[in-house]
């Protein structure tokens, strides 16, 4: 959809307290698939081709403003210091929306709204030319929502739940809270909105009735999916919305080639990307800006967050990987943990009970099992024996370990950083390495072995005689 960037603004209302969430965070920052609730209407507006966007903040607005500044460049923030209703919100933001010919208004707590719904609303509004167009939907339980009252003369008005009469409470068509206004008509109507209602607030829907009476037609578009525009107000709403969003994500990706063994147990964030022919086993979670390449596979109950997984690479579950870049044909797991900037090159192997942190593992290198490698560089074709630890922290600072190409690190080696191993060098099992190892050398650092003859017999005699404090009885 092509939209004149100067003609249309989008105002997202995110100033409410959200007291029913019982949280120290504002409602619009509650997490849905590891993104804030307000992320979804922002993304829907952006995907609909809308660019002039502002978010109106109020309660705990500093937190919301910080999120907008960090994550949504170009989105403006408007403050509603005193929350006196949705009509008051439009009064506060008048200087901003007066720049445009038309303005869309929607709530920041409707994460299921689709970009297609918003673009369809804009197209209908522009094509038919009313002064106001808004969305409604029909629900089984309208309690708590404003009712859409159809008038005998063809007009409409919206009655809030707390102000509705008995017969109006029976109406199942509700106001979905997504509006398109002619800014000229809105400017006149919003100035006339009063506070004579049950809660003493300025209601934006009152402006719609005034526009219908004085300016001309008000159009109502019924949204067929009643879930799409329902607000998130409670922890229960949050959980139900998470499931629906996740179902949508998985369905969309599977239509484009994702193979998902058990969609019902799989969770995928909204910024995750897949190439074709990726396979996910049951219980997998993938979050953040992860991207999984063609032919890759993630094993059961693994969690990936902000991970790039190369072509035909395999994560054997359960494993946990975050902030990492995995090359092609790599194999990871089971029970592996990769975090904090790990780079795993093509054909590398990280096995069971291995933890990597802030390290680069070069092509064909292997860390098969039971090792911790932190703040290290491991060269191509190097093998790290079981029980190896890079001792990178002295209590105050962290230091780096560099291991060259073609090296063999014996089992149970402690590499006390800062330390380096040259190409084709080795360590003997059980060594504590505190000095650099030259190219091609073997480093051995352990005490000389002492054998105590007849130890078994001497030990048993001591027990019988009660020596060394080991007395019977």
C-alpha cells in the first residue's frame, strides 16, 4: 500500500496503568514471546506501510519511553502527565496529529492486531471518504467493552460499559478501539468532549458521535476475528495471547518450509527467521534475532536466543545457546551451553557438558566433552581433551587463552590465562599450564608420581590397631 507520508499519522495510546496486571512494569511492556506488548501494534503499523508514528505515554512512562528510544528509531514519544481518559489523550497530542490530514488511533495493548487489518482500514477510509472510520467486532462476552449502538437514522454511537443502559449491555458488537479520523473533524469534535460520565473522564468515543451529528458519515468496519482486537489486561490474557501469537508464528513459518515435529510444544519469537528445510524437534524455544539456515536441525528441549545457525548444522538437545554465531555443518551437544559471543566455525564440534563463553572455535576443532572454555581462541583442527578448563579469571580481571592450529590438549588440563599454545603443540593430561607453549612442543606440568609400597596392608593394620585416630567401637 502506498501512503503519502505527510498525510497520515498513527497515534498509539500507551499511558494506562494496567492495574490488573499486578506488576511493577507497565502493561505495554509486559513480555509476549520475549517482546513487549507494545512491540506488536508498532510492528503491525510499520508492516502496514505507516511511518509517522507516535506513542503516548503516561504511567511509568520513563520505562516505555526508554524502550521506544532504544528499539524504534523515528517513533515519537508524547507525554500524558495526567491520565483523564482517551479523549484527554487526543487533546494532549493535538499539536502532533494536527500536522496530518488524517490520523489513526489504536491502543498499545492489542498485540494480535494484524498489519492487513490496519492497511485495510486505511484503504476503506481513504476510498469512502468519511470523517471517521472505526473497527468493531462481535464477541460472546462483551462485558467491560464499549458497545456499538446502531441508531435508527443510520448513525452510530459508542456507549462505555459503565454508562450503558440495561438494553445496551445486551449488545454484542463492541468498539475495538482502532479509529481513523479526519484531523479537521477530530479537532472540532475533541474540543467539545466533556467529562459527564460514570468515571469523570474524557471519552474519545464521544467525539465519534459528535462527528456523526455535525460532520457527516461515520463508517464502521466489523473485524471478523474477535480475538484480533481484544486488549491484554490480566496475566491470564497475557498467557492466552502468547499461545495465539505463537500459533500464528509457527503456522506462518511452516507454510514457508519449516519442519516442526510438535508445534504445540514449540515456541518461536516474532523476530526469528528461518531458511527452508529447517527441522525442529519437540520442546524447542527460539528467541530474539535468531536465524536458522537451510538444512539445520535443533534437538528436543533446546533453547536458542540471538543465534545464527549455519547450513546443515545440528544442535543435539537439550542444549542452550545465546548470542552466538554457528557456522555450517557444526555439531553441538547434547547438554552444551554456548553464550556471550561464541563463534563456532564450519565443521566444528562441541560435545556433551561443554560450556563456551566469548570464544572463537575455528574450523574442524573439537571440544568433545566435559570442558569449560571462556575468553579463548581455538585454532583449526585442534582437539580439546575432557575436563579442560581455561582459567580466565583471577578474581579481578579476565584474561584470554589462545590455542593454535593442530594442537592436542590433554584431558584435565588447566590453562591459566593469559597463556598461549603455539601451532601443533600439546599438553600432557593433568597439566597446569601457566607459561606459553612453543610451536610443536609438549608441555608437562605436574608433580612427580610417588608410589607407596604395601599401602593396602598398612592401611588395614592401622584400622585394626586404632592408629591415626581411626578407632573401632
